[in-house]
C-alpha cells in the first residue's frame, strides 16, 4: 500500500514509508483526563506525505528521521483537514532495512512539493 491509496476512516493493513522528521514529544491530556505522550512523525513515500501520531510513552523511542519503517494494522483518520495515521491498539511500527526502493527524505519532499503546484 502507498500513501495515496490510504482511505480516511479505514484500516491501513501495511504501509512502508520513510520518516522525514520527528516533532519533539509532548505531554497531552486525553479526554478522560489521563496524561500521555504524543509524538508526531512526518512520513512519506513517493506518492505523498502524512502525519503519523504515536501515542504513549513507549511508542517511537527507537525511530529516527531518515529511517524506513513498516506500519502494520494502522488507522487513517482526518484531523484538522489532513490525513493522520495512528497505530491504534493492534497496530505496530518497526524499522526495516533501507533497500533503496524509497527515495531519501529531501527527494520525497521535493517530489511532494512539485505535485502540489
């Protein structure tokens, strides 16, 4: 699956993307009042970009910008007019070897910017 094939409101069975950037983690309060950590990660493939929201203190400790990751059993939703990916309860994210099939971050962003014009 590629980012341009992801449908808002549906499961993301498997998606391979490059991590472009990682925003600093921040502590947020959930609707129930519980405090948790949120990390927003910009991910991309040759078809587009999306924000991956990682919730919880254990998520995303080992990921680094530039790495290639596989998202399994994620979920796509709309947040503030843009597509947002999450892992949900059953989802996972794992770093996989970079086999060169995904362009580097700068190239992915340049391709995405040129498609918007």
